[in-house]
C-alpha cells in the first residue's frame, strides 16, 4: 500500500502502517482539469500512483481543499475526509446550519457577516453567549459574553466579505474533545472550570452511550469518518477536520495511527 501524506506534520507512526510513504506540502499539489476531466499532479507524478492520501488542509484553504479532494476522489484514492465533509467542517457558518438541519443537538447559533447585520441578533439569542470572529476561514477571536448586550461591541468594526461573526448560546456542562476514526470514538475530558477548553487539563475518559451516539450522528451529518468533535454537556459545539493526533495518542495510550491507517486502507 502506498500512502501520500499532504501535511506539515511528521506523523511518523502512520508511516509504519504502510509499505511506502511519500510526503508533500500543499504547494506541491496541482489540481488540473484537462478536457473536462480532473486530475492531481504531485511533484510531477499522478495522484493515481497512490492507494491512499492523508491530508491536513488548513481551514483557510477551504475552497482549494474541496476542489483538491474532489479531484483525488475521482482518481479512486482513499482519503481521510471527503471533499464535502472537509468544506462543511472548515466553513463554520455552514457547519452549524448543517447540524441544525440534521437535528443534531447543537447550541442555538446566529452567523452574521458585518457589524450592521449584527444589529438584531440580541432578539434571536439568550445570554450568556460565546462570540467568535472568523477571518479567512480561521478563528481569530473568541469571547464569552454574559449578556446579549455585548454583541454590538464584539461586532464593532466587522465588514462584509472580510469577517464572519458567530454567536452561540453558551452550552454548560462537561467538556469533551472526541476523536472520530471510522466506527470508533476516543474522548478526552477537560476537567478545568474555565469556560474555554484547556488542553493542559485534558484526560482520557469514556463517554456515556448517549453521548457517543450524539458524536457519531454529528460525524455522519457532515459525512465524515474522521474528525474531531467538540462536545459540551449534550451539545455539539464544533467539528474540526484536523485533530491533533499526537495529543490523542499521548493522552490515551491507544494506537491512534493504526486506526487512521485502517480508514485509509478502506478496511
């Protein structure tokens, strides 16, 4: 089995699961359309020379990533996340729309694109809130607002086509980061009292059967078998395409990379 890694991380433990592994950066990949047919060239070679591809595409490259993944999929190369799933996870305002459309337990959320558009948000939500500012598909600011009165101050200066503002009703309760790989779920609980997640307070912990089912449904809703699902209380508050595999491996002691390899080998 030949694996192509398109990532800035080493992930040396993943290499041992394949017969042959080559690495490339995003800049080394060239999606092409010739006579209406999509193809992908990697350092002068066709992506079809590989059986599987493991990708960690930054959220800021959401559109490019979707096109790239579509082209790789058309070459029948197995990937860790499908093109549509990656796009949904990367484009946060769309993610929460999908979660609510699929009846996945998630905090009530309003997304706006400018300071002007935020003027009536307080009529749609109840405090406390978590406010997030997204620029170029990447989060640049996150703040807890105790009441809806803080919405306008947070939105000040935001301009259409440059920012996306997300306002979530605050989900209280236990905090978990969950790694979904195929049919398995590995969960880390944040034991801190902070409203934010604190990675230094994460410890390996089992989820209840109900919460496991919620996490599985959330992954299925966006169409992926590989993701990090964030759970607060009984609500899904986020889904990320690029989990910190080494963190999950270190804290759980589990063979994380073996499980990723099973997904990539389509076993």
